[in-house]
């Protein structure tokens, strides 16, 4: 009895202390059950396989995805062999999910499918090893439509490991010449575009060349960086070059083809241990391929390729016959504006005439417009400059500055004439500027005022009635009433008007003589400077022709210029006004020499029709020798 209550309290305390242990045991048991359930669920992995699209065209890529759930890493084939399809693995991705203490993992294997031909293809089931189990994908069907406009990947289907040796670089880098017009007139500037497209990385690209005869071409203008475009399921680096061409004679031509050379990086050949192929560079995510993540080309092979496009047919029509005399070969659409300064000058002083011709056309064929009437004017050679409004110089403004000096009094600068051919309206257009009013002073002008007598002559004394003169009166009254025959003046001589009128006449004559002498000296100096400049130009051109300093495109234009300068010195005319007939007459050429001279001027006009040239003309040593022999023997 003594120890009963105490013993009971101790037993109750021990029971209370055992309650948490029971709860812990229950919690541990529940966790174990849940974990066992998770393990049981993880032991049953699942697999699915889908195509991003069941319909495609030749050259258009389709994505194949194989999903494995709750199995960790799987063992998948790097390639799937199907006749007519290229199927290669391109990458993997992982996902991790947790829902109410339930966790799941999945892995996705990505493949790219490229159809090589049209038809219906069956992708057979594939055996996948995952989580200690063998899983099989379902059979997939892909319908492929033939499309001739799409580019295909060159190579052989069904090969296990195609390397870069199976890729044809010429199919991956293309050249295209684009000309918007199919017909044009002689001398008409036609815009043209050369596009170089590459499906592989380009390390270096030479400027394209458009080959052919019978036309001239402006210098190609291209962008430094390519534009990225997508076509046929591929990404292309596209380089665009702009130019303009002009035909020099009528007929049917083939312009091009466009040619160039490039250094590209091709995918390196793969070993069997790699799950990659050169085909992988064309999938929709190029950055998933190690080839694109290697900026120094360690994973690629550098190759030099030559690219050649297709020529373009073009029909060239001749200009209408009987052009106006002021037509110099300009073809296009233009406007003309003329200014002259200063407006007030002396005879023989210079006047600068500024002519601005703006529009669109072959500006290289535009020369300084002539005066409608050059009588009474001394004209100097014009200077010109051109400001283009586009990349290749088809449109812009060409400005001429011509110095004129009047040889006599003129009320205005005469109109200037400019004629061009409009290829849209298909006729010649004449532009005539308005006269520019000016004031020209100078020259000796004689005084037209004659001096008058200071006083009138004295009136005669009337005769007497008897016919005899009456004797003068003896008184002095007449001195008060009669004036003397001529008035006397005590004004100093230098203050008298008659004195200065008498002095002005020889002074004006002296001034006139001095002005004539100055004008004559200026005229002689200008002429001497002009002759010296022409002689210097002739000597320089002859030296360069003998040494062969001129390119083939410059040779005939410079040779014809030399003949114009020699003729100008022989005939004392402007070199720009010298044509073949003028030169032949100045040097009294025979029929054979005339024909040789005509051919030289014709070649020169052909080469200068639109300025820049495409390098198709060649001047042989024999032709150079004949031209030099003709020029050296030109003597008046």
C-alpha cells in the first residue's frame, strides 16, 4: 500500500512518453510506403514519338521527337535509315516536374528529317533501351510532295555516316543575275543586281564579275555584311551587289553569267562515334550544332569554290534615226538649269556659266551643252562634277562650269541647248535655257558735244543813204550804247570750258588706246596659255600611249583625245568640237588612213558609251602599234 500511488504515477508517465514514438513510427511507415510507390511508378517508364508535321515538301525539314519518361538516360540510335529521307539526331533536352511530393523526369531526343524525294515514307519502329527495359517507338508516316523550286541537300540517302565529302559546295553557294527589263535602247542605263547566296559560312568572297560582250557596266557596289534569309528549310547568307549596264549596239545579247570565287567552311567528316552529319547545319536551330558554335572553324573544312550563275537574255533596240545636231548620246530623263555670274562686266572679262543637268540616265555621255549662238563670245573648256543620288550613279546631278568672255557689247548670255533621248516616250527631247540678261561695258566713246561761240559776231553798220559809209561819231556816246564785235574776258585759261573740252579729246583717245592694248595683250595671253595647255596635254598623252600606261578600256578614248588636241592646235579650234571628218581634213588623210581614223573614233565612242567597263575589251600589241603609227604621222 505504501508504494502504490507512487508506482502508479510512474507507469502513467512512461505511457505518455511512448506516444510520440508511435506517431514517428507511423510517419516513417507512411513515407516508406509512398517512396515504395514512387519506386514502383519509376520502374514503369513510358515512351512516345511524334513528327512536327506529317506533310512536307522536298527539301523542307521536319522535326522528330522521341520522349522517354521516368527512365533516366536512354540509348537511342544516332541515325534512322529510311530510303529517300535523311534522319539525324540534333540534340537532347531534359524536364523535371514535382506534383504533391510526386516527382517525374523526362528526356527528349530531337531528330531532323530531310526529304530527298517525293512520296509516302514509313519511319519504322525504333528500339530504345531505357531504365533497364527495351521500348519501341510507334511507326510514323510522312507524306512528301515534290517541289522543283526547293533546293535539296546533295548526297546519298541511307548511308550511315555521310561526311563532308558527300556535299557539293557548288550546290550550297549560288550566284544569280537579276535584270528587271528584257528590252532596252542603246545607251540606256539598266539597273542590275547580283545575289550570292551561301548555305554554309563564307570566310571570303571576291567581287562578282558579269561577263559578256556588247555592253558596259558600272562598278559593282555591295554590302559588307550579308543578310540572313530562310528558303527551303535552310538559312542562307545572301550578299547583294548593285550595278547598272548599258548596251553599245543593237541586237540580242546574253548578259552574264555572274561569276565569283569564295572560301567557305564545310562541315568536317564525322567518325562513327559522332551522332552528327553535315546535314545538321540545315536544321531549324543552327546554334544547336557544334559546327556553328565553333567560330574558328575547328569543326569545319575550308574549301575554295567557284560560283557561276545563269546568263540573262536582253534585246537592245537602236535609237531613232536623224537625231538633232545637239544630241551627244544622253539617254534617260533630265532637266536643265542655267545661271551666269557676274551680271555686269567689261568687254573681255570672264563670265562663269553654271549648268546643272539632273535626272536619271547615262551621265557619262553628257557633255557641256553648247551655246545657241557663239558669235561674239570666247569660250573656254568646261569643268564638270557629278553628285549621284543612288549607289551606282544612275540618278544624280551633273554640273558644268564654263567660262565665257564677251568680245563686244552683249545684252544677255545666249541660250544653251541640250538634247537627250527619252526611252519611255521613245523620242528625242530638246531642252533650251532662257537667255541670262547681263550688262557689258567698255570701249572708247567720242564726245558728241561741240563748243559754241561765247558771243555772237557784231552786227554790221547800216550804210548811209548816199551809199557811203558814215564817219564815226566824234562824241563818246556810242561807247555807252554800242557793244564791241567780240566780248573780251579776263577769266584764267584753266578755268575756261573750252580749254578742258580741248584737253578731253586727246585724253579719251589715249584711254581708248590703252584699253585696246590691254585687251589685245589679254587675248594674246589667253591664247598663249590655251596653246601651251594643249601642247602639254598632247605631249603627256603621247608619252603615256607609247609607254602603255592606259588600260584597254582607256586606250582608244585617250588616243582619240590626242587626235582632237593635235587637230585643235593645227586648226586653232576647240578640241571638243573636233570629229573624225575635221581631223581627216586637217591632216589631209587618204582613204586608208580615213578608214583607220574612223575605226579608232568608233571604238572610242563604244568604250565611252556609259563610263565604267567590264573588262571585256582587249587591245593587242599590233593594234597599239597601228594607232601610234597613225598618230605620229598626223601632220598638217
